[in-house]
């Protein structure tokens, strides 16, 4: 039983490593992240003033808003999306491992001793 658990945990670690470091997976992961980040950045959010500001103040706020959207926000969103996608893939691998462990535990002990 312990050997089977060790094999399942080892397989989980291999799957996670392949997701995070495998060349084919990195390309697909990067494309998926870029698509999600692009969708997030396309969404437009507007700031509504409670009082009408003077022209100088409105121009400064507009400059800050444009700079944030074009320079600061894209790399931050890309990194957050990358982390989210990797965590989702790790979660899927973990849930698969737990499912296999539960199947192993639900087997009859006599069945396990025969499989050896």
C-alpha cells in the first residue's frame, strides 16, 4: 500500500513538473495566459467623478489612467493570470492523484495482496 502511494505521489510530482517546465506545455500555457490577459485588459473601467474637476486636474487623472493601463497593468495582469493557470493545472493533477488514492483505498485488501 505504501509503495502504491509513493508511486502516485511521484507521478503527481512528475505531472506538476511537466506542467511548469515542459517545453510543449509552456508554449500552450503561455498562449492560454496571453489570451486570458488580453481579454482582461480589453475590459474598460471608467472612473466617475462625484464633482466635476477642473480641466488641469482631469488631464492629470487621465494621464495617470492611460499610463497605468498601458505600462503598469499588462505585466501585472499577465503574471497574475500565469499564476492562476498554473495553480489550476496543479489542482487538476492533485485532484487526479487524490481520486486514484481513494480508488486504491476503496479496494478490498485481499485484492491488493493478490495484485502483488
